[in-house]
C-alpha cells in the first residue's frame, strides 16, 4: 500500500494532552468531505515531555504532515519551538496553528480571528461600540484582548478575580486596556457595548455568579467563549436583561478556518450545517 507521502495526500493533526474531547477532527473532517478533498485530520495525545520531539519530527518531513493545530498545554511551546512565528502569535507567546514549508515550521494563532469573525458573522455592527468589558485574564483571554485592541476598541476593561493577572495583560497589550477587580463591574457596564466572558464560570454546569447585565444599554452584545452548555448562565442572564447574545461555538468553528486553508488549499465556510454537526456531537458527549 502506498503511504500518503507518495500519493501527496495532505495530512493534518491536532495535538494536545488530553485530546480526547477535541471537536477539531469533526470540523476538518466535515469540510474535507463537503469539499470532496482528499486529505486527513487526526488527533494525537502528546504528553508535555514529548512535544519538542513531535515538532522536530514534523520539521523533518518524515511524518507526512503538512501541519496541524496545537491545543492545551502546548500552545506556548509551539510558539517557542517554531522556526517562523507571525507577529500575532509572537505577541501572545502562544500558537494554535502550525504549517510546514521547506522543512521549516511556521506558527500563528487564529483564536483572535475566530473570535472576531464569529461576531462579524453573527452580529454585524457589533463593533460600533468603543468600550468592551472582558471577564477573565487567563490563557483564553489573551487572544481576545489582542483582537479587540487590533479592531480599534478605545477602552478595554479586563476584570479578574486575581487582579495581578489582569495587570500583566495591560502591560502586555498596552494603552486601551485597564485592569480591575470583578466588583468594578457595576461601574463599568453602563458605558460598555460589549461584554465577553473568557473564564470557566458556567462551563459544564459550574456555577456562575449573577451579573448586573440590566445596567448595560439596550443593543449591547454579550458573548461567552464557553460553548458547553451552548446557552451559558451568563448568556441566559443577558437575554433576560433584553441584550443581544452570541454563543461561543462560532469562535471554535471560525478559528479552524485559516488552518484548513493553509493545509488543504481551499477556503471552507462556516455554515449552519457544520454548526449542527458539531452541536450533535456536543449533545452526544458534552
Ligand atoms: P484559560 O486558559 O482557559 O483561560 P486559565 O488560564 O486557568 O484558563 O484561566 C481561567 C480564568 O477563569 C481566569 O481568569 C480565572 O481567574 P483567576 O486568574 O483569578 O484564577 C477565571 N476563573 C476560574 N474560576 C473562577 C472563579 N470561580 N471565579 C472567578 N474567576 C474564575
């Protein structure tokens, strides 16, 4: 049997640890199938101690891989180990998308573009506001803060239980950012047109506090990067306050798009049918 290197069928991967619950193979598999392309996308559990060797093997060309996605806990190492890191991933210090060219590993981070593209698709005009409030200062928050700054937001307020982490992000991303404790929320919400939850509050049935969304102006947008459950406690609360809400599943779908285009050469689309496909999987195995 000929292997994929001889037949030049492009193969891509997602690596993480653990990786079992990654939905990325469903997304890329759906696009390959829809577009009638030959190619594969497979998941690999790679332990932290083995990731350097994985990147070296990828660079050698011996794996037959054209590239792939990197997820927790390897995003920082991916940005460190790649031969070419684009300015977005460089500033974040984390990469989620790798591709191979002339035996060199290239890296970018598509989380921010996924976040912005989802809002552009679901709520055109969402960025008419100049003031955003972002809850959380962990790994997931960074790409969102960077993308809001790059979109031109004038004021980005980062609230975190551990205020020191929010302050570090203010130093990293500069001028439009401001750090606050979570109890500053009532002062900040009346002037903000966008609220983003980047914390794990409300995820998988975890408790979430009741936030004073009624203080936001009508027409403001509330979004949550948590997508299990799809209707998170914060989205429920915001809806009850009459605000516009956007769930987090679209960010997952949109962040996958640039990688697919690099590896397989065709730009796919985020459609309702893809969303339903991934939703069915989440419902089967939350
Ligand atoms: P991720 O990479 O998914 O963002 P993380 O780096 O562990 O994960 O960050 C999780 C975020 O959720 C942080 O902002 C965290 O606040 P701290 O920095 O204070 O830990 C926030 N978070 C998690 N559980 C929380 C809770 N019970 N109350 C408030 N914030 C919480």
